[in-house]
């Protein structure tokens, strides 16, 4: 059983930070000093919890409608955690009246986001040494 909670950075920081450092810094070698940024505080954060209450995935929704920092611990990938986090963040954007959401997908995850209705925009670009593609989803009025 998976549970998704939406919360401010003050509540999410410890668990979301741990997951992000594991996935981005340790696994993907993103520089530690750029992983946490000044957009964490104003963003809405999602945490996915397993049946034992352990945080296993995270993501954030920025005030401008960008979804980012989607990260799922390795043992939990392919089990719907990312989809549940993404759905919660899209739902939150829709509930606050956003007309669409945008994200920067690592190119290995393009198909995952396509399955959720996102469409690529522009060219592939480098971010922290990892190829990314901007993607958008219209969520209506």
C-alpha cells in the first residue's frame, strides 16, 4: 500500500532531502551543492510512503507550475511510485488553477512522462551533466 502526502518544505526536508541525495547525488553524481536550491521553500512537495511508513519517493511543484526533483529509491522503481507522485502533483496544480505543468525530464524517463500525457518541447539539453528534455502537459482551466 502506497500513501502520497503533499506538504511544505519544512515538513518534507528531511525525508525528501535524503531521497534526493541518494538518487541524484549518490547514483547520478549530480554535484551536492546544486541539489538543494532556493526553490525548495516555496514549492509544494510530495512524499510517497510504503505500508510501513517509510518515505520511498518524492517530487515537487513549483509556484510557476514546474514539476521537478522527481526521485524514487531504486528498490521501488517500476512499482507505480513515480506515477502516484506525478498524479498527486498534477492534481495539486489543477486544484490551484494552473492551466498546465512543465518539467525537465531526464531523457531516459521520456517514455514514462509520455505515458502520463506529457509532450516534448524544444531540443535536448544538458543539466548537471545529464541530458534533459522539456515536457508540457495541458491540464485545462
